[in-house]
C-alpha cells in the first residue's frame, strides 16, 4: 500500500445571528492507495484513494465579533469581509496560503438567505470554500460537538444533553458515546428583543419575541423603556421554553416557536452542557440588579 501525507492550512468561519468568529487550522492529510484498507480510510472501493485527517491543530482563533447587519434582514457583506481580512492580518496569514475552508451560517442569519452574499465576501480568502446554511438539526449537532458535549459522553461513558442558546435560536442535542441520538430547536435567543444600551429603549422586537410578549400579556412595544420586572417576566418565559426544549415537551406558546418536533429523548438523568452566548453567562453569572446591567449587549 502506498501512503502519503500532506499538510494544509484550513479556515473556518461561523456567521451567527449575534456573532462571527474565524479560526485557522493546520491539517495533516493522510492518503493511502492499495488493495488493503488504509487504517484511516472510510472508502470501500479496494483501489480508491483514501484521504483522512491524521492530525489537526489550531493555528489561530479570532476574537468574537458582532455580526454586521444591514438593518435586521441582511448581512453587511462589505463589513464582514473587512472583519475577516483584519483577522487574516492579525493571524499573519496570507489568503493565498489557505487551501480550503468552510463557512457555517446559523440562527436567524441562516433564515435570511445570505449564503450568496457571504460567499461573495469570502471568495477571495480561501481556495475552495464550502458554504453551509445550517438547518436546526445540523446546528444542534455542530453546537454539541463544538461545546465538547459529544467528546465528554465518550470520555465519561454517559449521556450528555447540550443546550445552545444563541442570538436567534436555541438548540438541544443528546449524545451517547459520541453519537447523536436526538436533537430539537426553538426560535428564540438573545437578540429577539433588542434595546439601546444608552437609553434603555426597545429598538427591535422579532416575531418570536412578540409571541412571548403575547403569551405573558405584556404591552411593551418598540420605543418603550421596560422595567427590570418586565424584562424578568420575558426572560422567565424564555427559561420555561428552555425547560420544554430539554424535556421534549411543549405547550401552546412553545409550539408556536418550535423549529423541529420536540426531542424524543428527554434530558432527565443526562449530564447537561450549556453553550452559546447564554451558556457563557450560565457558567459566569453577572449581577443583574438594574436594566443597565441586563442590556449591556443591547
């Protein structure tokens, strides 16, 4: 059997509802051609080349940037390209040295059909780009693998449920021994109700937020300055939605926000992981005694 290895530089770009991040990785590809199976091969044809990633390491991970938007409906491709080029400069990486890459578009950004716009913005930044608009099940799986939940289930011989709450969607994924058993998603997140951090005025109410406001019979609207108690009622209902997402249950308000069927495997008795921006504050809580403390991210 002939065996060869090659080292390439890859880039991954995550464009979400709230944030964008870029990561560069060094990949060592191992190639084998023979009648016998290559140890890393997934190919079944006896004489087909088998290419697998033998080694991988992170070369550079960017800071997390707010996703630039034109209004509420469209990614600002020019601003996005500038953010990415700035991170290339910081990493000391020339675009022509990057052979391959992937762009994952998630959450509300995925629903805005921005794939072509984003592809145009990144087309000069890598050799062969794959641009994927992640549906709710794929996003759930990616989040659970990225958070380490899948790996933890292998290392600790247990079942793990990962809850990822981003800017526009919340996703659950159940893993056992590294395998995805079930997933589900709902249409709510940290950016569905937006406020001006300087004034406290509501600047945007997304459709999922209006569903929640209707469910709790809250009269607040764009331009209002809500009280801490009003915001707590809103976020308490979001917490209740998260319990439904975990338990695989639903009620009328939750049903209106389901992006998938409820999870067939409840999280009861599993190890819980939290990821996404909300997950960060689950593990690193902040005091929330005033509206100003609540709306620091808008």
